[in-house]
């Protein structure tokens, strides 16, 4: 189950359940489609504008932690996010 701890030597690892991962990725998909882009900028500028500079899930080097999570745990999830193909 999600969050179940498994001791392996000195490290603790999370044993993630596939169903729980799928739920998390679906919620992250919804997050990107609601938070990550400015909703009305498309109509004003005829182009998508993103709020990456305001996002708490952006690493210092600009990498998106939401995208990285999706790529690592659910690479086959289709139609993810508002930013197109990853």
C-alpha cells in the first residue's frame, strides 16, 4: 500500500501500489490543466502561457517535479497535462 515502509538495510523505501500511483498521476494531470497555464491568455494571445515561475513544484534548474513524477511512475499515462507531450 501507499506509504507502507519496507526496511532494506539502512534505508527506508516506499512500497507504492500501482492503483495509488495511477490516482496520484490523475490528480497531477488535473493540477497541470488547472494551475499550470493561464486560462485566459490563450484567448488574448492565441497561445498558451504557463505559470512555471510561480509553481512550488519547479526545481531550481527549471525542471518540473510533476512531469518528473509522471515520467518515473506512470510513463504510459496518456494525454497528461496541459503542456503537451513530455
